[in-house]
C-alpha cells in the first residue's frame, strides 16, 4: 500500500503549496467577474493546481520511495540471492515488453514489495528482506511478476491522471462552496472574505477525503489486473501460492503508509474502512485468480 499513500501524501503537500503560492501572487483575483465568479477561470485554475500536484508527485515518486524505505539499489549483485533477484526482474520485464527496472532491497521483516516510477521504461522494483527470507523462490518470483505487471500496465500514470481529475474537481467544488457561503450566507460583497477562505479549506478537506475513496477503488481494480499479469508471467499456481503465503502471515502492510497501495499486500479493515483499502482482501484476490483458471 506504500506507493499510493506516499503518492497521495506528496500530492496533497504539493497542492497546498501551489494553492498558497497562487493566492499570494493574487492569481485567485482572476476568479472574480463583476462581483461574481468566473466558472471557466475557476476550472482552469483548479486544473492547473490539480494536475501540477499529481505530476510533481509522479515525477518524484521513485526518489521518494527510495528515501522513505531506505531501499538499496543493486548496482552490482554481491551474492547469489541478489543475482537471482536481478535476473528474475529482468526476465519478467522482457516478457512484459518493458525496459529492466532498477532493482532494490529494503530492510523490513515483513514480506512485501513495491514498484514505482514515472515511466514504464524507467521504473523501480523493490523487495523487502523479509520477503526474500520468508517465501519460497517460486512465490517471490510471482510477487516480482505482479510488480512488473503494475509497471507494464502503466498503473502509476493511470493513477496520476485519475488523481489529477479528482484534484481538479475537489479544488473547483471547494471554492464554489466557499464562494456561496461568503457571498450568499455571510452577505460579503467586497472581494473574498474570511468566510470564503475558511469554508473553501474545510470543503477541500471533505471533498479530498471523498476523492480518496474513489482513488482507492481504482487502486483495488488495478491490483486485480496486476495479479492477473503476475499469473500470466509466473503461473497461476505460483501467484496463488504467493498470496496464500501473505495471507498466512496476516496480510502484512510493513511498507510506509505513503507507499502501501503499490505493495503486494494491503492492510485489513472492516466496515466502511474497506472503502479506504488500496488492495482487495487477499481471499478475494485468490478467488479471482482461481475463477480465471487458477487452482
């Protein structure tokens, strides 16, 4: 789950900085039109901030992933395990038709892995020490295939575009709500008052939370696709075995919160908490693979 939440966290931070800068520069004044609000200008303003935040997050994703996990890129394999790991990533990358990603290991006792990067041909696949120590080679092979499938499917770019669209509407709608409260309820007729700024910030938080539910729904769908891609490259039996192994260790989520959505497994939540899961429950992922030709 690490990858998406890291992406989301960076995205939110960039949005806040951009909004503050544009406000200090007075660019929001262009939203006024004869005492009203220029919807076209507001939409353009929202899109600029929304997509800029997403694309900056995407561009920085690989660097932030390495920094947040302490992942060590294997420049030259120093032991048989590292040699096998690099060769396995390279083999699956060739099968998927992409350039070989950077390969890294990060220090975590939990079995996990993630893939990230702004482009399909300039990506990173990282696995935890816990994954290498606790899983069989055929299971690790399937996990790596799953992560390579994420890259081949262009999941980071897809999620960036989805986040950009949602950011645009979050900013657009929150400012409409702020304008309504300021002008209609508080009867302010002199530019933007305190009611506008306070209400738009609160509305942006609320709409942002709702948008995150949509982002996580898309993330769960991409997870099923990555499982299917992993099964094609490593075999359904091995992919199911890897997921069963993860289930046996209580669905670990040992990645930092920001990246958990791009790991091999996610956390476990009940009730409404399921709406914020970046990954479907492992039982459902296993059932999906079995229904499409697995064992």
